[in-house]
């Protein structure tokens, strides 16, 4: 199993019992921004506790290192199954990477 590289802002999300790497690459974040609106506003909503479940699942799906293997619905089901508390850790990693960028 490949492990996330924290220096690249990567995180892990469990989907159907398997660990999947979330990689906030430029192209992934551009695609997420196209769908969700400005990323800075997304970070602000998250900080204010106003991030929606669908937004979190969409960000995760766009940042999957191998998106062709997992449907968007499966990502949403994984978020729902794990709950918001468990998904807070990978979300925090991605939002931090959005704000700080590559060190």
C-alpha cells in the first residue's frame, strides 16, 4: 500500500475498507474550484463550520490520486459511513495544503 506523503499535503481516506490517497495537485484543486467555487471561500466555510457534506465529498473525490477506481457516490458513502469526525483529519490536511501550499 502506498502511504501519503505529508510533504506533498497528501492524506488518506478509507473507502470500502481500503486506504486511498488524497493528493491536492494543482489540477485536482482547479477541478474542485470549478465545481465548488473559490477555494479560499471553501476554507472559510470550513473554518466557520459551514462546509457541506457534499462539498467535502466533492473535494475528496477531486483529490483522489486514482479517481478512476472510485465513483463519486462511493466517496460520498464512505464519508457518510465514517462520519464527520473521522473525515476531519484528511479534510484538515487538504485545507492546510490549500492555504499554505508546498513548503
